[in-house]
């Protein structure tokens, strides 16, 4: 049967959306004057409140919230236990600008769930976590190149936010430091690692990438672990949004979501021991075994 394409402006779905969301449309027009590209087609809903698995927009429409805070809200909105804990802490201060015991408790909890995370560094965003992880990998190995998989997302800094070939605004120097492989293409990784001596790290989303459409299988992870160990290259698991941690069954059981954590895994104990004594780095640059 032949399909007929309806121009977007004539779509019944779109018309119903316009009729139900006039206040969101007004807000969108206001936003478009000031906020560059910060909206969806034809315009997003503007939310006013959310609770549990539902949210409401500026026109009073109620929605089941499948966004779930872009995956962050595994407990839903305003879970009473989470809310109570947040309210208790907010009442204690605005911003200490100092260390406090809870950050140690949090790090200890992470270490318990992911024993290979021997040192824990908190960052404000996933972008900063991967930025820091790549910088550490380069500093430690004394090498510059990074291997990435196309379609795997690691944030917005200059070494990760472009497809093969580069993008406007990304310096050529940054593009040249990144080598690409197709997802799950272990042969390509082997070819790169076996023929080059300038690779600091391989970074990937170890569970699933590209909006859940590109899974990384456990065979691939095992192969990468083996290859990177063999060639003395760091392996970075970017689990900023993954619920499951392939390296820690405990995390799976707890359904725990790593937020803003990059797990650097390459002979982890060797890595941390040496990272504490970063001497002879250049001398070791041919491998870290
Ligand atoms: C796998 C992965 N890495 C890094 C990031 C970047 O995190 P952020 O948006 O906090 O900078 C994201 C964001 O969704 C992500 O999914």
C-alpha cells in the first residue's frame, strides 16, 4: 500500500499538540529570542511540576514521564526518602567550600560496590569526568592518542564531541589525536593497538551506546580487556549513565547508576600504585605492564 506523507504543518497530531499546549508555545517563543537552539520541534512542553512517574506542563496537562530525568531518576521524581535527605542537607548550608564527612561515605560506598575503583574523584558532570580521565591517561602514559568508538557519547569537550572527520569549532589538533573504530569492531582496535605506540587509552560506553541502540557485548569487553592489557594501553569505561557495571555484579543487584564517574581500568592496581609515584613515566611509555 502506498504511503502518503503529510506535511508537518498539516499533521493532526501536531494540531492537537498546539491546541493542548498554548502556554508552552508562548514560552517557547519567548525562549527562542534568547536561548540558542534550546528547544525541540515544533516546541517542547514547559514543565511546572513532577511527582513519582508523572509530570505536568504549564497548560496543566499530565504526562507519564518516560524521560525520567534523562535516565537519572531511577527512583522517580521527589521520592520521599531522597527528598527528605536532600532537604536535611540543604538546611545545613548553602555551600561549605570545605570538605565534609559525607563525601568520604559516598566514596567508600562506591569503592565497596566497585572494588577496582581504588581512588574516587567526583566531578560536576560526565563531561568533566571523561575530560579528566583522558587527561590522566595521557599524563600517566606519556602518549597522546585516544581510541573512540563512533556513536559512543562521552560529553562535550573537544576530544569527544565530534564524529570521525571532525566538526566545526573543534581544533584540528584535537581531531588528530582521536582514532575511531566502529562499535564492537575488535579487529580495528587490534590493528590500531598492534601497529601504533602512541595510544594512551581506549574509551567506550561498556554497556550500551547511541540512545540504547548500540549494545557492547561481554565478548567485546573481554576482548578489549585482553588487547589493552597486552599492548599496555589504558581502558576507560565511561559509565556516566549506565545502570549496570559489567565489572561489578553488586552494582547490577543494587540497580545503581554511576553518575559522573569514569572508571579507569587497566591493570587497576598497577595503575593506582604507579599513579601515586609518577616517576620514570616517559621511560615506561612503551607499555604499562
Ligand atoms: C556515557 C556518557 N558519558 C558522558 C556524558 C556527559 O555527561 P554530562 O551531560 O553530565 O556532561 C553522558 C551524558 O549523558 C553520557 O551518557
